[in-house]
């Protein structure tokens, strides 16, 4: 069985994001980029399934500019077998990404597709659900446990106030939550081996998908700086300030 894993290139989560001076977006020039943390979890889960003998091949795919090959090589160093870059400089939105992933799935015929539940840049949390709908696959979102049994997948997902376990018929789309696993670090030998693993470069046109954005960002603003807190001496003073200054009671 094949596993297809989608990954995304984003600003490293340790970097403090800065808004461009013209407020058209986030500053990306000379900024450290990395694989989306939820995508790292997705790659790790696919590699673990391969280590258990449940998956025979792990294929990673990303949609983005040429430099996104760096994140694909990282995934290959973590244990993926081959990679596909769908190269475009457009700001590709979730629906277009889902259509491209469906086209790749039609070619590769994976039994399980694993994605991060969301990317930390757009925070849309849409691509996995859209992909499952377009492909007609079962879906298990926000997964904290994934088990494969014959032609079924058992997915435990995090919901408000508890956990829900679903039995899903393969093929299946799974989106990963933080508690699914702890991603491994790539060793130096595996980083060197990753340079020789196959990486195919395609374009959206190769799959017949139009990736022209349909949603336009009008303006991006940084959040207002928080005011410093103050100390009060009595409960009465606290209530007075909450009522007359903060106006929350």
C-alpha cells in the first residue's frame, strides 16, 4: 500500500513574523523557512506505518516555488521514498491544492493520504477535508491515533470534550493533530541519502488545474501591542476598573 503525504513550506515557527510595510502580506525576504510542523507529524506517521510493514512506499508532495525542494529533501531524509514538487509561484489556495493532490492521488493510487490539519501561515484547516470530498475518500480529521487493519483504518480524533474513534474504509484521508506523534530528527547519513532519492518536478498545467487565486487579501495587519498590566490594592478597586475603565462588567 502507498502512502501519500502533503507538506508545505512556511515561515519557521521560531521566527517572529513581520508584516510588510505596504500591508500586502507577511515579509518572506531573508526569513528562515521550514516544513509546516503539522506536516512533519504527517511525514513521521507515514514513515512509522512503513516501519511497521503496513505501508510499502511513502511519497511526499508539495505545491510551491522551486525552493520548496528543500522541504521535500527534508521529508526524504526523514524516511520518505520519493517526492513530487508541483512548481508554481502563485499563492495557491486550499481548493486548488486539494484539486492538485487529487490529481496526484489519481496517478499514484495511494490507500492513505496524510496531511497536517492546517498550515501555521494561513491556518485555514480546509485542504484535507476538500481533498476527501473531491476524491470520494473516507476522512479522519484531527487524528491523535492512526491504526491500519486490513482494508480499514481506525482513527482516534480529538473533539470538544473528549475523543472519537472512527472505523474508516480505505482509501482514507487523515489530517494530523499535535498529539499523534513526536517527529524524529534527520540523521546526517539520511540527509546525504536523501540527495539521491527521486524528486519529480511538475507544474499545475501538467494536471490540468487552474491555480489562479479566487480570494484576494485586502490588507494584513499586525495585532495591537498589549498594554502593560497594573496592580490593584483592593477588590473594590479591581471591580471599579473593570467596570469603568475596561468596561467588561
